[in-house]
C-alpha cells in the first residue's frame, strides 16, 4: 500500500519534470527565434521605412537620399545641444567603427539634426570632428528636416527651458539599413556593446 | 569661522571625492548632505551644453532638495531628468528639484538625473576639475569640484583614475583610454 503511493508520487513528479522541461525548451526556442529576428532577418514592415529626403551635409553640400541607394548605412537623429545620449551614441559608434576598421569603410553613418536652427553645417562639422570620419552630419532647412523626420517616423519636439532656451526630446534609435534599402536592424542605447558591434559587423559584411 | 576652516581643510584633504558638511542654517538643527564623486566629461568641440553627475546622501534628519547651483564654465545649471521610453529620449527640468529623504542616497548619472550645464563658456578638459556650487533647500550651498572624465564616459570609476596623463593625446586618441577596462 505504502509502496504503491510512493510509486505514484514518483510518477507524478516525473511527469511534472517532463512538463517543466517542455516548457523550458519552448521558452528557449522562442528566445532563439526572437534573437534571430533581432539580429538577422529584416524586421516586419521594414520595406516601408525610411524614404526620400534632401538635406545638407556637414560640408555644406546638398545631400540626397539617392546617395544611400545600394549602400548599407546607419542613420539616427539628434542634436548637438544634447548633453548625454547624442554624444554618447556618436562616441559608441566611433568605437565600433574603429573596432571594425577598414571592414566598415563601405558603411556610412548619418547623424541627422532635429535642431537645424542651431545645428548649422559648420557647427556640425566642428562637433563631429571628435568622432569617426565615416560619420556624416546632416541638417537643412526646417522643412527639409521635417520631411526626413517624417520619413523615418522619428519623434522630435522642442522643450522650452529657462532663459528663452530650449532642448529637444527625440527618438534615439539608430536605424541600420542594408544595401537593398531595407531596415535590417536597430541599435539602442540600452543594449550592451557586444550586441551593437555584432549588428554593425553583420551590416558591414552583408553590404 | 572654525566651521568654515575645517570645511576648507576637509575640502583640500579629500581632494576629488569630496565629503564636506553642509552649512546648516540657523533653525535647521539637522540639515546636511554629503556629495560624492562629482563628475562631468569632455564634450565634443563647439558643444554648448554638458552634464554633471554625482552621488548625494542626505545625512540630516529631515528631507532636503537639490534645487540648483552653478559651475564656473556654464552660464547656468538646471536639474534635469532624462528618460527613455519606446526609443524616445526625453529630458525635463525637475520642477522643484530632487527630493532626498533623510538617510537616502540619490545618484545623478547618465541616462537619469543629471545637472545640465547650459551655455558653456569654456570646454571641460581632462585634468582640470570644474568648480561649482550645489544648492540645497535646507543644507544651503555646498562647494564641489567636478572631475572631468573623457568624452563618452558612462561613469567616473574610482574617480582619480580618470584624471591626468592622457589629456595631451588629443581628442581622437584620448577616447581610447576609457571603457576597454570593463
Ligand atoms: Cu538635460
């Protein structure tokens, strides 16, 4: 009698283990799939993202989105009166580009100002001189910039501060486009360095 | 007088990571804050803003507030909070300053609370600490000296590691010295 109860208890415990193992395996698989989607394959809805724009580069030259066709590139939006995330992102990307070395020569990075009133081409050029030369600053008229912001579905708004000054709230995601012009992945501020470097390496390799 | 003298002495002796008693005003028996590791970092050329960070502990027995302050190389300071949500970076002035409960510690760091140095009149340079004053509602004004970390630094580490030695390398190369140790 007692032996039978014990046996059935063991059986129950074993079934419990099986169920647990199945659950863990499922969770792992899901995680893998999500990670694969994050790193490799294009993101859903990626083809509709980005778009045509006419801006001015940090050398004062007209820059059209036509120039991006067929070229893998990273693009993100910010402003030079940003105390934290913009210089940090530029710094991190610089570090990654240096790590990639000549491998990343075909990879262009664009920093688009959401604050063209203050970010003139000259100012951008000076500011970006502290970072990798493969990073190009883009600005333009308010209308030109507004168009680019819309094309990339970026959020940007002015926030008044004291002294008639202002700062900006803005999307801080780095968009990675492959040579087909498809949004391949994104870099975010919260990710660790290894993940970001892996994504940029993939983009440079994939061309 | 003796109070001021000992505060000045403490300031000199402890150097960068400064622990100076707040000057309690008459009527506030137990207002006091401790400021540790005040730091800022090198900005890209032509930058008009910088951020300041520090760790503040309320050593008093009543709540206090960091309401503002000043630094030598900026026209003014605001107390800001940054947040990231759905990929959007938002930054706001903290309306009534940061409240610090008695015994509590508040860390101002990249990605969160920070001091916004607005209207830079000079660029922060490594090896040249930036003098400033922090203003608290109860503890009053406290002198601080911000250590200058390299461009892109996310923390100050042990404080003194960051100063001296590398600043002659110039911007492009100086940036190599950080973060790789992690
Ligand atoms: Cu701020």
